[in-house]
């Protein structure tokens, strides 16, 4: 078993991807070469704005290339709660944007000829209990009738259409969500940004930012650069240089394993229809088939970002076999982890203060929402948009969150208890 991400092991950083030096000055410095930063950089460069993207590590080493490759509909927050909080107009805008995000991915993949195994099989959320049946059936009715987004409730006797397991009691299905190879997608976005004219600088860890005379002087491990504006797109990897942003984003660990390649008939038995699938729990598990017919399962037994990978692999494999006993004889080939970023209100945000912009807070929906907010913030900074709903909602923090998210173990214990009792 390899303790490296499957996706970048399967598709390493392309040698033809350009890497440039950090020098001189630029109109916009994007900090973070993930999905959000690269999408924004492409748009800024296409608008004729000089753009440099600084990445602390190599492109593809962060969550953008390590996630499950699931572009899922909706927001992490319940749409009814969002609409109740922000009103019908703004709440519906936020919800609708989250679903347009998947169309945007499809558009980008086509325009830039990104070969990333993109397909749209839809998704399924699986329930375990009678309470899940009631809650999820009501959710399906609300989204279908009130929001015009069709979600179908499948009872136990139809679960064979979705999953080859007797562990679940029902499912919700929809036809919008997509799957892709996240490393190929991230590297494809990097190539698209570079072709548009953005300069990509790897191993440029930012250590200091100073503003004098209306411009920033940014010190990195690759040298210094002056910039007129800064865009921070580091999400769960946001450090302490921007404390106001850091206090609004909580880094959370997420971990995955994949099996060895399965016989095609067995892969189809486990996940017929090849949907993107997850369980209706706070400590949820998500699973899908990879393009070469492995089964990926991910999740977390804790919220921490530094869990032992060997222990995590044992835990996830145990859960995989619990759901799919027919996979008990197949080996795990890879285990890895990464960081997602979540806001306290479970919504993504665009913010701006004193020429420092940011876009982040996807709560595990970063493939779709990272693409969409990257596009939105890029257009805002280029003057191609005059507003975005994600820039109009307050971005909360908590008084007790200053430097370190010390409260995560307490939250994890509460979530485990609620999951145990099916709440």
C-alpha cells in the first residue's frame, strides 16, 4: 500500500507545464495554485491583467488534485436555512450558483480541451434509518417542489439501481453532479492559465506581505515581487499571514483509500450507474469508482488534519468492507489525506479588504464551488462583474478562534455521538 495520493500517482505533474521565476512586479498576485486560484488567474490573464500565481509547494500537492473528484450539486448548508437567513432572492442566487458550477466545469473542460475523465452520472445520498427516510424524503420534496431541482427518493427495494450493498435503507438521487480525475483537472487548469498569459511560480512559500505606497511587496522562498492586488485562494491551507482570513476558515482533514483495480463486473455490482455517492452522516463516507475501476472511499474518523495514515487506512478499509463485503479479498493500493476549508456558516465566501481579495470555504464541495468562485472573483477583479452573491454575505468567525482550531476534538466527539444515535 502506497501512502501517496492515488490521483497524482496515476497522473503526475506534466513535464510540459511551465514554471517561471518570481521577479519584478505584477498587477495581481494569486497565492495558491489550486482550482480557485488557477480558474481566477486564467480569467484575469485573458482580460489583459498581468497575473502571477505563487504556489508554496508544487501544483497538484494540495486538496485540488487530491480530493475524490466529485463535483456535487448544492451547498454544504441546507438551502432552506440559507433562504430563510438571506431571503428568497439572495438565498436562491446562492443555491442556483452552486448548481451552475457543474455546468461551468463542463464548459471549461470543453473550451480548454482538458482531458480529465469528466462525466455526469449524477449522485446519490444513502440513508440508514427510519429517521433518515423521513428527513431525506422531506428534503427531496423541498428541493423538487420549492427550488425546482429534481431529487428522487428511492426506497430500499430500488437501492440495487445505485449501490450493491444491503447496509442502507434508502437513497436520494439526482442527475446534475459530475465526476472527474482531479489531478488531470487541476493540471489542465494550470495549463489553461499559463496559455492565457499567467505566470506560474512553484515552491514560492509566502513569508511576508508589506504594503507601501499603494503596492504590496511580497517575500517568498523564491524571492520578492511587487503586486498591485493580492488574491488569496489557499482555503484549508491558509496560514497566519492573513489572520483576518484565517480566523474565518477552519481547516479539516479528509482522507481516502482506493482498492486495487477490480474486475469490471464487480465494480459495476458495487456501484451500478457509476454515481458519486455519500452517506447521510456528519462523519460521512463518500465513494465512487475511478476511471480504472477501483473503488475509492473517503471520509474522516476525526476532524484533525494530521491523522496517522496507516490507522486511517485500516479504519476506512473496515468501513468499505462493512458496506461491501464482496470487496474483502481485495487490497488497498493507496491511502492519503488533505485539508478542506469550512466556514462557520458552511457557505463559501468572496471577500476583499484593502486590495487583498480571497475566495474559499467550500466545506468539501471544492471541485464545483472552487471553480465557480474562482470564476466569480476573477471577473470581479477584472471588472467583468459588478457583484457576486458570495461577496454579499457576511463571513463570520468566532471569538474563541484566534490561531489554532482547538475546538475540533470537541466538535468531533459531538458529531460521533449524534451519528451513533442517528441524529
